[in-house]
């Protein structure tokens, strides 16, 4: 294991690793290239929006708010924490959990060479992540504070310096984190609850930040940061070491900053902290890496064990239970489906509040029912788009659905029942949560209980019909592209199609309800909507349309089901 | 038990006929071997008869039930073990078997008895409550077999069941095949193992290029048994005297090439300080001895 060490072997292993990750340099088809460039473009667009947001935040706090050190400390804190989290994941995945350890050890290379090659990859990954996270903050700071050209080079240097802290911490905590993950990974319900809490927390934080940010953009020039906020920022920045050291280095001598001697001292502190962590990371990694790849502790005692009773059940109930367990026991599937379904009510409420703040100011409270209808359908559509992989998810076990003595109709009905139950719960919770808020004093009584009831009925019928449609899409064109553990490799084309259909329908419904809530509409003698009138007729039209859609999608799914299902070849 | 008449199957977007006019019948209580090269049409036939693949023409009846007209009744009589032993890996072994038992309407008492017996037989008691994901290749195969047998099917269909299994597991499966047939049930399996088929099957069918070329008795017919390999090699168009003799020799003779003699190796080791020429001649002598011994063996066989 701890044999000879050759940099030539390390280079070869590193190249091999890169080749395995990013594929060969062979020419690919046009389709592949288009998809690849589209992905790059999408990523660049998202990143540009992020950078723009960071620039505005910097202007808001470091520029207009005058909280330079405080802002930089918080920026250093957030970016280093995020980079540490990402780096920990990378180290666990590449150093300890990657199956290629076993493969690589068959080559005439030593364990040390494999470790060094993999560590180089992990560090480079960390370097890129840190640069992408930190540079927008520091460069924006430079732009807002009119920094000199030399300062920008200093920012790059400090960003490089900042890459070591998350990397060393990640190497130290990787094994305990991995053991913790192994300990909870088979506690499926606990994982689900934690995931829901995390989604809700992140979403709440995101939308609160977005609301503050939008308010700032709309009332530019006004002082939005209260003295209370400034006090808390200062308190945090004064205590947040070692992040403050990085902030002070970035700030340099600007605006009453530190002297050269003090800055050198800060640099020394950072150096010493990093050196101590680096030494600790070295010993932890050397000790744990060999132990892990020799004894495979990442899988030790991690196999799920459950004793169940041998008991006869009806075939549909057995199918229902199997479908439920297969989703619950897969992190990806339970995240996409159960966690999103449970988090949807909170997400809908936040989105409603954000959209209501903007929309009702310009168009009035009358748009609120249409807005809520649209937001609910969009979110629940995202949840039920999971139905568009109902057959594809069978993967290598698809043959099983063909050999069992249960009709295809029953099998599809059982899946449909599960999706319908989840969709109904999700829609009901969305309506209860948002309805409770908007029928209360806090929400300004912009909705009545009748409005909420009508929104529930319309969304429910529509979501059920969309579920049928999504299942039909998958029956017509399943993709059995599964990974090693039997899960779909990535979101397939059916999900994308389902999302496009669902969001389009949601927007159409929402626009129809919103527009005719304040635009009069008359068809013949029937006054459908009027200024200041109620929404009754609008709800009626949408309910009828939804019922027609439901009838059409149900018959499309079930009428030729046997024929369509028989055509599917695994 | 199983009647296949004029079965024909062509895959979509393919000109090649995967199964071409195959007909045969399986009797109660027999073990039937299905032979053919890779791509000959064995798995396609099995997939058609289990209901996995639709077919273009012909009929398949399982215990008198047409797989197309009465699929549920036909499937109820069958247990199938696939070649890739794909199972729902997120379930535990017991959950999976119970799930299958529910679909085949096996009562609580019967499934308890059978599961306990099979788990013991296949040495899976310690793993039956563990997630299938953690099972080895052989264990997955065993859980597939238990699930296929939990309803005691009249027709047990196995697609290359011994692939990748350890000798102990193979012996367990063979023993259970015999036990299953002794109860009047039928076993139908595809295999590449001619020796196993020769020893185990009552009858055998050989397919090539989607066509059923030969079907004959093995039970009580020593001539057919003795000729199985040659017939298979000839039918599949791979008959080559040297290749065939080598294959047959595997069964009867020790095929290991002789190792270079120890003393010669020692000689070479001791003479490290001698000239390169001397080393070469020593190696040549050793190689010549091996050649001679192989030649003698082949001569004896002919």
C-alpha cells in the first residue's frame, strides 16, 4: 500500500481520472454538442444573474450602507462555509466512496500515488468552486469602492489563499460526515424530514433575500438597512474569526482600514491557522484513507435491515406498497417527489406573498385568486411531473411488470392512485396554508373561503388530469436508462416535456383568471366578468375546462392501455 | 404443460427474424433444455412465452391457457427466473418474496413454510431481511429463484440460470429442479452448459438463427447423450474438428499444459553467471519438452 512514490504515476492517474470524468476527446454528434453548449449557456446565464445579484448586494451594504468590513466578513463566512460543504462532498465522493480505488489498486501503483492524484483533483475542484463563489463578491467590492488595478490582483491572491481553509477542513471532517451519513442513510423517514426542512429553510431564505433585494431595487436611494440590522451585522463581524481576517485583507487600507503591519499580522494569523489545519488534514487523511480503502468503512454496517411479517395482502395493495417503498428508499426519488410535495405549501405561500407584493400594488387585490391558482398549479405540476417516469423508473425490473399475473390496467391504476393521493395532499395543503394566510388579517383578507375552495377544486382536477397525461407520455416513450443501483441516470426527456406542458397550462389558467378579474368579458348575453364583479363565472369556466381535460386524459391513458403497454419492450 | 406453435418474432426496426416458426411441446414432469449460441433466439423465445415480448404470429399455451387471450391465468401457472436477475433492490429479500407471493395470491401459511424452506435450502436465512442492494450476484439469483417458486408454479422457466453461480449454488438449483419435476411440474431452461444439460434434461431442443433445428430425448437414450456436443457444434455451424476435440477433451482429460520441469528452472537460476547462449539453450530444451508432451497427448487422443 504505502510503496514507492513516483510523480509520473501520479500524473498518469490524474490524467486517467480526468479522462474518466470528462470523457474522451473523440468527436461527438451535433445533437450532443448542441446539448453540451446549451448546458454551458444555461450555466453562464444563471451565473451572470448570481453575479448581478451579488453586485447589487455589495452596493446595498458595502456601498450605500457603509458596512464594508461587515459585508466582507459575512461574504467570506458564507463563501467559505459553502465551499467547505461542497469540498467535503467532493472529498467523500472521490477519496473514500469512489469504487475506482479498488480498480486503481490493481495497477502497479501505490496507495500513496492514488491518494495524491485524487487529492490534486479534489483541490482543483475546490479551487474552481472558491473562485466562482468568492471572486464575484471581491470584484464587486472593488467596483463599488473604486479600487485600484493592483487591488484586483490582491483580491485574486486572497481568493487563492482562501481556498486552503475549506479544503483542509473538508479533509478533516470528511470521514466523520461520511460515517454520519452512513448512520442515517437507511433512516428513510428521518432523511425525508430533514430534506423537507432543508428545502423549506433554503427556499424561505432565498425568497426573503429576494424580497429584500427587490425592495431595495424599487426604492433605491432610501435607507433600507435599519439601525438594528447594522448593530447585528457589526456584532457578527466583530466575532466572526477567522473570516474577519480575510475581510480585513480584502479591505486593505481603504476607508480607515488597517496599517501595513496590522495587515501583515492578519496574513500571519491566516497562514498559521491554515498550516495547523493542513497538518491535521494530512494526518487524518493518511490515517483514514488507507483504512477506508482497505476495509471499506463507507459500506460497513450500512446495509438496510428490516424484519417484516409474512402476511398475505391484496395484489393492488402489494403493488402500492412496493411503489411507495421504492420512492421512499431512494434519496433522489423521495427528494424529487415526497420532499417537494411536502415543501410545496410553504413554497407556494412565499411565492404568493412575493408575487402579491408586486402584483397587487400595480394591478390590485383582484388578481390574487388567479395568482394563487397559477402558483399552486406550477408547484404541484413540478411535483407530479414525477409521474412522467412511472414506467421508466422500473428500469431493469420492467420485465417484472409483464410476467406478473396482474393486468396492466391494475398496475397503472395503482401507480396513478399513489400519484393522485400525493397530488391531492399537496394541493390541499397549499390551499390550506395560503388560504389561511390570505383569509386572515395578516394577509389582508384578499381571499374568501369560497375562493380558496374553488381554487382547490380547479387545481385538483387539473393536476389529476396532468398526472394522467404524464403517465401516458411515459407509457408511449419510456427511457430505461438506469444507473448501477437501478435509479434513472438523470431527468429524462419526459420530465422536461411534463414541466413545459404543466407550466404552460398553469400560466394560461392564471392569466385567464387574473385578466378577467378586472377586464369585463361578455359572451352573447352571458356577462362572464365585470369590473368589481365576483369570480364565480371565471371559476366555473376553469372548472368545466379542467373536467373536460380530465375526461380526455383519463380516456387517453386507459382506453388503449393494454395495446400501448404491450408495445413497451425492455 | 407448454405448447408453442409456429412462433414467429421479428424485432421492430430489424429485418432479421429473431424466432422463426418454432413449435414444440413440454410434458408434465420433465426437465427440458433449450440450447443455442448467443443470439440464436433462446431468450427471445423465453421472453415471448413469459409475456415479456409480444410476437408476430403463432400461439403459446401454458397449461392450456393462451398467453395472449388469457394472460393472467397463463402467468399464474409460471415462475420465471431472468438471466440478469434484476430485482427491486430497494426492498429486502423477504419484502420482495412477500410482494411476489401477494401477486400470486399465496396464503400466509404457505408462503411462511416455503420461504423458510427455500431460505434454508439456498442458505439465505441470514440475508433474507437485508436490502437486496447489498446482495452478491449469486444471492440475487437465489432470491429470484425463491420468488419464482413461492407459488409452486407448474412451469418453471429459467434463462441461463447457472451463469456466475458458485458450484454449491448450482448444485442447490439442480437439486431443486429435480425436486420440482418429481412433483409433476415442468422445468424449461436455456443454457450454454452442454454437460449439465446432458446429465439433467429429459429432452433438449437446439435452436440456430431463430429456427428450431433439432429436438430429441436424452433420458434413456445413450446415443443421443453421447452425440449431444457434436450435434450442437454441427447445428450451430461451429463444428471444427480440432475445436470440438478440445471441447470434448475438457470433459475427459486433464487439459493443463505441463509446467516447465523444476530442475531445468533451477538450472537456469543457478547459471545466472553463465553466458546468454547457455541460458537460451536451457529455455529451448524446456520448451521442447513441453511441446513433445502436448504432441504425445494429442496423438493418444486421435
